[in-house]
């Protein structure tokens, strides 16, 4: 959460330097101004736990035609509704105000994420980490992760060919250790797999 010293003159917190995009507003829910948000994670704890949602316009929306977005929403309550999150926010008084926010990108401060359990990692913390095999050979960097339903898969790019991609299951059989402070994932994987 922002410190009191990091509050704008109008009382709103500034856009956090550790902001992570966690969802997108898809429209209004009901007639009283609730928002329907599509989370980017199957486990949207960070989105649900955050009390400040920072907004940015959709990349697809022309800035000239879009009404100005509030820089931050103060979330008063959230609940799961199917695969979406329904949120009630201060200063969103009716359905029209909620509909005007459709398409907005939702960010929360990484520092406001709930603490991950032992052996659990947020994808955002794994992206960009180096991947090395047991021989110490560099296999590349994690570019993204895929959720296959059964488990996640690391998408590792480079180092020799930026267009080549290795897909390594993120399971104990192949992942020996994740060293977040050292920014390395150690795996049982060969360069020619």
C-alpha cells in the first residue's frame, strides 16, 4: 500500500512503480454501478485483495474517443461471479458510470499481493528469470508461462536463438529449484530437448 508521503495532492495514491496488470473491466454488473472484471489469473487473489485498482486505457481504444479514466478506483467490495470478479467501487454511482470504464486495464501494486505459500510463485515473479540446467548451461529466460490445466509450463527463449522456444513443465520432476533472489530457475533439462 502507498505510504502517506506518496499520496497525490488530491488524496489519491500515485501509479505504483511495481504495478502489475491483473485484469480488464469488461462492463457493468447490475444497475447500481458494480464493475465486471475479467481477471488474467485463474486464482485472482491479488485482484480481490487489493483495495486500490489503478487504471489505464485499453491499447485498442482511441484516446480521443474515450472518456478520461479515473487514475485509481477505491474498491469497497469484491466477489467471484463465474469466471469474473464483480467489484463495487467508491465514486462509481450507477450503471452508466460503470459502463464508461469498459475496456480499462486494471493494475495493482505488486507489493499488495498476498504472500505466496512455500513452493508457490506468482507468474510475474518468474517471467524474466534465467533458466539453467544441472550442468550449469544457460537455457534462456522465461518469457511467459502457459496453464495447461494439469500444470504450468515455462516458455524459455534463447540464449542462442531468440526465435527458438523451449517448453519446460513447471513440475518437481523437472524443476530442481527456484532461486528468486538469484533470479535463476534450476532445471533437469538438456539443451537438445
